[in-house]
C-alpha cells in the first residue's frame, strides 16, 4: 500500500499560512495597476469636466443630478483648485507617478518586493487627501461629486492592495524597505529620472504655467466698449446702434449667470456692432422674490439692490464686476469693502438697502422675469424669444455671424 499523509493546518506557522493563501504575484500586481489606471482615467475625465464647466456655456456633466449630488457644483467651488492648479489635474499627475513607480516595481530586478513600501506611503497620502476632499464637500461645498467618490474608492483599493503585496512578499521593516527602495531607484539613472526627477519637474512646470481658465473676468478691452443706462433705466453694454439686443436676467450668486455674462461681454467686445447686452436682476432670494419655490441664494437680493443703486451713481459696471467676484470667492460679504472699491460712501449703501425706490426698481425686474416665465437664472430675452440657462449655439452664431 502506498503511504498516505495529510497536512495538519493547525501546525503551520503564520508565515506558512500566508504563503499557502497567497495568489501569484502577477495577480496582485495587475490589480494594483488596474486600479491606478482607473484612477488615472477618472482624474482625466474630471479634469476635462472642470475645464468645460468654465469654458463651455452649454456644458452640464452627467452627474449633475441634484443639489446634493452635483459634480458641476464641486467644480465651481473655489476649493476645486490647489496652488493654482485644478485638483483633478493633480490627480492625473499623482496617478501617472504611481503607475511609473509601479512599472519599475514590476521589473524582475525588483524581486517582488522593491518600491512597494514607497507605493504604500503614496497610497496613504492619496487616502488622507481623499478624506480632506470629502470633508470639504460635506462641510463647505455641501455637494458631492460621484466621480470624486470613485477616486476615493480607488485610493482605498490601492492602499489595501499594496498592503497585501507588502504582507505577502516583503517582511522587512518600513525603514529598511524605504532605504532599499531608494537604492533600487538610484542604481539606475533611467529609473531615477522617470520616477523621481520627472514628477518634480512636471509638477513645478504645472504650478508655474498652468492657464487659469477658471478666472471668469471681463477682458481688459472692456473700457473700450460703450456702456451706459438705457431709456428705461437699465444698464447696457455695447453700442446702442447694435443690430440685436440681448436682455439678461441674472443673480450675482449664480455661477452660470457669471459665466454667461462674461462670455457675452467678450463676444460683444469682439463684435461690437452685432449686439448690445442689457442687464436686469432676478435674484433667487426669497426675501425679495417671494414667488420662488425654493430659496437658493440668500443675500443675492441685497446684492441686486446695491447694483441698482450703483447704476444711479454711474458705477454699475464697477459694482457689477465686484459683486460677481465676491460671490465667486465664497467669502463673507463685506459692505465696507464694497464701499472702498467702488468709491460709494458706506452710509449710502446702507441707505440703498432700505430705500423704497431702489426696491421698486428691483420689483420691476422681478415682475418682468415672472411675466417671461423665468423659473431660474440666467434667463435671456432675444428678439421676443426667452432662453433659460444658456443661449443655444445656433442663436449665438446667427447673432454674431460666427461660422
């Protein structure tokens, strides 16, 4: 009879059990690379979305679902950039760096153990940054981005996967492993250049030269364009002899209003004989606009009142740009700062917020907006047609003769 035997599992050491349980190294490695690639693609999508939010007047991401779940709201916040660079662009650089280091970790010379301690530190940093972003979304932005949540999951998956590899294939201490990783990188010039030098150089170049496309401000040529108050008392921008009049109804706390407002002003600067922009107010603030179903922008009513008073002082456009900028910064509204930057006495501004005539001017705009059927901002009246949210591209092409 042949001799039979069986393994006594209880007699195996912890190290033996780990070896018995572990999958081939290639399985763990492919999992890490796959997760990093998912993170890279997610960051690329978010970078493109961030760019389009600020530059494409008709853009809305697929995950702009509600007030609480809205990628566009997150992109529009001042927290969407870090050191003058969009947060998702940092994600692209971070995942690309992770993949490059991971490539060298998969080489035969790495012996299934080199660079994984370094990658684990990077994964920990990724997760900590995810926690910071999640807290910002919860307590400051009050909205979540689905694709950002995907990146949080990817970062947690990377941390767990790298930890598994370290546990399965490298039993050395952290300090010894990090020193060994450094020696492994520095022994080869190509590895050192791609994994260490290049990420630092690229990050520095991005900080120094990345275009600030999210700064929605009027062009410097604004002062060369005709501005004034029309016969009905509304401020206008562009020639009174222009072929088409565009009347906008806006809220100073509305991001889309600011984007469309400056977009139209730039077009008028380019084609001054084609259109004139008339600005009217439709604050989504229940204190002045009781017909609203929801109170979206608390305080925007007072901002409209200040702008109306500034138009009587021939300082509307100065006040207009200041209010849009202050709303974009998400900082506390400071009436003293408004007075200093516009040259209007602070006591006059306080008086304007309580003046019945100023309120009546705002009430006229609100009434007109209601008659046009506006339910939100921005709204546009062009040649008898009403457009909400944005102006169709074909209409803009026809007005400005753009091919």
